[in-house]
C-alpha cells in the first residue's frame, strides 16, 4: 500500500492585508472591462452601419508639396513629316516607292502639265519681245537726243553769227558808214537768234526727259514680265517633286500615272532623326495647360522629360492634341507611332494639407469625407482644393494627422457614423 503525502501538507493562512489588495485588483479590472464594454456598446448603438476594415482604404492627412498634374496617353511621331501635294492638275509619274530612303533634293515624282508648259513658252516669248523693244527704245532715245542737240547747236550758231554782225555794225555806226535802219535790223536779228537758241536748248532738255521716260516705261514692262516669267518657271519647276528633307517615304496617296487635280496629296515623307510626342489631352485640362509646360514621358525602359511645344486650337472627340519636345538629346530606342504615357506638370503648391487621392474625391462631389476616430468613421464636411494624379489638397475641414477613408465608402450609404470592424 502506497501512502500519500497528506501527512506532510499544511494549510497556510494568507495575511489579512494581502487578501484585501487582491480583492481591490479584481474589482478594478472588472470596472475597466465594464467601462470598455459600455463604450463599445455606446459606439455600436450610435453607428448606423458596420463595415469590415479589410474593405476600406484609410489614409492620413499630412502637409507637403502638391504637384498638380494630369496623366495622358500619346504616341511617338516624327517632328518633321511633310506631306507633298500636286501644285496643279497633272499626270503623276512616281520615282520612289513607299519605304524608300531618300535624301534632300531627290526627285520623288514628276508631274506632266501641258498647260503650264505652254504658259511658260508664252511668257518667255513676251519677255524676249519686250527685251527687243527696250533695246529699240534705247536707240530711239539716243537718236532723238542727237536731233534735239543738233537743233540747239544750230540755233546757238545762228545767235553767235547775229551777234558778230551786230558787233561789226556797232564798230562803224558812229562813222556814218551804214544806214541806221541796217543797224536796227542787225539788232533785231540778234534778238531773234537768242530767242531761237534759248527755245532750242529747252526743247532739247524736254526731248531728253521724254525719251528717258519712255525708256523707263519699257524697262518697267520688261521687269514686270521678268517676274511673270519667273513665276511661270517656278510653277513648271514645281512639277518636279523633290524631297524637302532626309527621310523615307511613309505613304503613297496616288497610283503611278494617275491624273490628279490641283492640291492633291501625293505622299508623306517622314524624318525619323527628330521625334516628338503627340499627346491626347482631355478637354477638361485645356484651360490649365499652356506652351512651355513640363512633361514626363514614360514608355518601357525609356524615361524622359520635355516641354509642351504646340497645342491644337480645336477639340476633337473631347480631346486636344498637344506636342511635346524632348529636353536635351533625344532618347534612344524610340519608334514611330510607339505608344507612351505622359504626366503633364500643371502646377506646384508648397506647404499645403494633402491626402492620398481616392474615390472619395468623386463621391458627393468631394464635399464630405469619413474621418476615423476610435473605430468609428464620422461623416465630416470638407473643402477640397487642387488635385493631382496621386494626391488632393484639403482646403478646409481636416487637420494634420486625421485619418480618413479614401476608398470603400460606397457601402456607407451616406450614413453619419459607420463602425469599422477590425
């Protein structure tokens, strides 16, 4: 028979003071538990809904710099991609095919226009005729000037002869050798010769001015015809379509030996040495964007920056086309029509209240936000300011450190208080 240890056990009695402390500890714990339970029950009774925290996204309000931006899509395009047109109705003979690499000045197509060729020959004939008329007018002007000068010189000789005759008469008049009437006739002859000489000189001057004016008129007609001939020659030269830049033929818009009207697109030439980004900007951002605005370009492993260099004046399908020119050297590895994403940096505001952007911005027009306090989301009026792709400015209603529900509020049904289950 195995004996137990009951004979060795002894009952110890705790001191009276220690028992009192233990009872106080148990009583305090019970009071705390009762208070917490009461608060939980009170919160649950005041809340209208209960939502699991796993279905929500909660963010903390902070202070920082808000970069207002816009995320848009676009594609890589050639900065220089001229479209070549037919200058006049003609028959097209193509000298290059789509995809051919060409150099500046290479002949790409030849247009045949008999009307322009005939017009050039006509203008050339008129020009040569006017050239002959100008040369003839020069000869005529010299001839008329010589005749007028001859008349003036003859009149001057007659004047000198009459003057010498009068001088001889004056020398012997006092001696009574000649009659007085002959002396008076000699004086009258001199006066008449002087008048004729004077008029002949004036007539010679006027004749010179007249022939000079007629020659100038003919020269002006020749100059005008020279411009007309140059224009006709230019139009004929335009029938030979040449490459304006180095590149390759992108597309052919007409078939070989086809007859086309004036201003018909013939082909598109693409210069891949200079690329730009063509962005499709939503109409809502049009009032905020402008030339020179910074942009960040991303496509695959390529990350680059640029500036807005062009903006379309029209809206097509609720979008506006914008061109971005790369900063510095063009990134390598880009291809024509390659799709890209871009971030337009519209504005920058420093030291503002901001919070991570979420669906709450669009909910109820962004006038309310659910602030989380002690496991309860309270519907609070707020005023939102500028927004970016990732953040939104808090203009009023919240403070630094507040936690708000930024996603998942669609199940709250606009309740004033919502309990959040952990």
